[in-house]
C-alpha cells in the first residue's frame, strides 16, 4: 500500500473568501444579526446584541489607542454570552485573548498572566476581588464589565487574519503549562473544518456546560455555533437536572460532552422511573449528533449509551495545538474506541520512533499533523516550538496511534500512556478499556512505574463500585483470559476518585505518585 494511503489530505474548497482587512467571524455574525445567539435566564440575545456589546468592549480596551497591536488581554468571564462579547471585543481591538479558568487557583492565574505578559484583565464585579491583588502586584490593568458607551464615530482597526488571536494554556498534566498561540487564520480553519464535517447550520441548538478556557468549549461549541448562526443555551456548570429538563423538552439538535458526563448521564437516567425516563431518552434520540471528546471514551460507555438512547456517540481527536484533527464520520460507521479519519483540510501521518513514515496498517507510530489549523508557536518558548515540528511544518503531537481498517485508534501519550515493559510497548488505554469490563470497577487509570526487572511495571488505580473491595490477585486471575500475561497489572491501588483536571482528563503523573509514595 502506498504512503499516500496514510497521508490523508482533504482540500475541499470553502465558500468563504477571506477579506484581508476584516474578521470573517464578525462578517458572519452580521449576516445573521437578527437570529438568537444565546438563550439564558435573562432572555434571548441576538447576534446584533453581541456585535453591539463587543464594539463597546473594543473601544473600552483601546482607550486612546488605535490598535492593541496584539497586546494580551486575560479573561475571567463566567457567562458564555459575555464571553463571546469579550472575545470579539478583544479581537476587534487588535488584541490577543487569554481565557483563564474560573475555578483555577490564584497562583495559576498569576502564572498565566505573568508568562503571557498580559497587560489587561477583564472580568465581572463578582470575580473582581479575587484577582485584584494579583493585578496590583503585577501592575496589570483590571477592567470590569460595568461600562457602557454610546456608539463611536471612530473606526476599529483592520485585522489581518495572519495576526495572533488567542493563547490557551495546555492542561499541564505532564509538565508546566505552555501557552499555545493561534492566529485568526488558524481559528478560522479549525472552525470551517468542523462546520463542514459535522454539518453545522443556523437551525442547530446546543447546550454549553463545558469550561471556556479549553478548546472543546471555545472552538467546538462556541465558535462553530457563532459561525453558523446557531443557538447556544449556556449553563454555569454541569447541572444534570436542569440539562435533562431541557433535553426532555426536545430543545437540542447537538450535544457535546466529555466521557465523564456521559457516565453521569447513564447513571442518572437508569435511576429514574420509567415514566420520567422515556421523555429524556426521546430527547436524546431526536438529536442529530452527539459528540464525545477531550478524553478516551470506554467502549462500554459507547455501547451503554447506544443501548439506552439509540445514539452512536461520535468520537474525535484533537489538541489545543491543532484544534480537531480526526473524527468518526457524521454519515457512516462510528466505531467504538476509534477516532476515525482526518477532518477536512487536515493532513495526518504516523511516524515510527525510528523516523520511518508508517505505510501499512497495524503498525503504531506518533501522530503528526499538518494543515492551516495548526498553531503558530508556544508563547516565548522558541526551542520547544522548534522541537515540536518536523521539516515541512509537521507538528509532533506526542500521541501514539495505529490504523486499523482505515480508522485511527489512539494508544496514548508517548510520555504517560505508552508503557515499556519487558521489551513490549503497551498501551495504557487498551488495558484500561479491558479492565473497565470488570463488574466491580467503576473507573480506572493505568500507568507504568519504575521496575528493576521489567523496566516499567503495569500499575492500575481503581475506583471500585460502591461497597466493593478489589484485591490484586483476584484482579490478576480475572485478567488471565482477557489480557496477554505481560499486560496484566502488577500493582493495584484502590481510591475513592481519580485525580483529574477541569476537563475530566486523568492526571497520570498524580496516579504514578499513588504508587511511588508507597515505596
């Protein structure tokens, strides 16, 4: 089979032509200005409302300046509607947006503000006091959203799409968070790829409960919806009862969540009486698309959700640095445990540790991505940026995958999910998916810990089902007919919960610490 078969490239032409002096996302908002963009407790908010408010914010940020010239503006904004107004306001003023996690600690805020060289923090009166001391200490201007201006006669700056637009900090699950810098053109490419692949339209309606400091909530939900003229219903957090009440009313056409949320939804629905259960199941069944991402979805959850609702969850693969790169098809087979094929205008290849481009199936390699959605650079980390790219602009994701029957299957992070034990390279994700079949395991995380004999030994942290106790030898006996002997865990830790970040991803370093601290 030729190398071309595994260097997928989609280059369908877009109907959108970029005006080099104007932000396309603002042009599109103008084109559906009368449509409702957000529905919340305060009522309906049209795209025109967002445009007007974002213009006010842009002039407030500019002051006497004509252009922010890519100054970094940090955002601590809990409301999705306000988030978009501030996002557009920063962009229209020529700045770079830096969304901060609302639930982060003050040292985490200070790190991001300092590392990015942020000059302004914009927030609400409710959050102002929490960040005031940091702004005073760092001599950073603090703005709140309580200003109001009459229309300006001045012109906003013209923004070339090649200019920098956003810094998102990586989750820091394996090392210190890095600022991922993307341009307006990168963001536009990421949006257009998903809008085409998942067939977004102005008739779509979607709930938003994902945090707005992460690419999942910002690009996959907010930006795709705003691009398409769709309606977003925001929730301040994942309020399962409030969300299910809206699902029961058959409101939504789209639903995007992380695996942990689907687990909670299954548990909640199964606990309901039949009468209450049916209308909720029907609400999910009537949606045109349901997506799972940001962490691996166990095949057992995929199957349970299908059995419960008739919906086959669409799994996809992406990163802060690249947006989304791989997806199961909107129309076509959605395979549990696989992340599908490259999205439109994204080129993907696998490369072995020996530097060989993978040209056949069932041979693992590092995922490398090329295309207009790939980020510009890591902020102020020139050497790390250089080391992250190969010749020709191929970004090294650090994730291992294999292609099986044309679909990509993620094996895990090179640094945390590939365990080198006794000469074998083992996928922690594969072992986890098998262990989740155990009737007494609710959640689990597999890691490799240092071992004199094996190099690394397979260790698993388990959250048992309520009231259950799991012993290592019992687990090993159960594994004998389901896993090769070298994949069977040699160490077990039972915990009440796994360490996770804000997006529900397990922090593998903290899992490793559970075992190293015992020594």
